[in-house]
C-alpha cells in the first residue's frame, strides 16, 4: 500500500515496507520505472528514521 504524509507544503509518499535491502531496491527500481524519478529508500526503527548504512549494519 502507498501511504501519504504531509510535511509543510510537501507530500511524502511511502510505498512498501521490507526488512530486506534487496527487496527494497527492487521496489525502488519499480517506482522509478513508473515515473517516480525522485524516489529513494528510507530506513526506520519504529518511528525513528535511521541512515541506510546503519540499517544495513543492523541487518547483518
């Protein structure tokens, strides 16, 4: 499912949730192929946003 969050005058759209970086990359590629050229991967622990490098470290 796609969720939308308003931050100031911008909307952020979130698509999919996964604990697999490879799966996230596949979904990113799919989003970009559908025209969302500014799409990127974000990582969270609970409600706290973390860096991708920290998320990858925690997955090991």
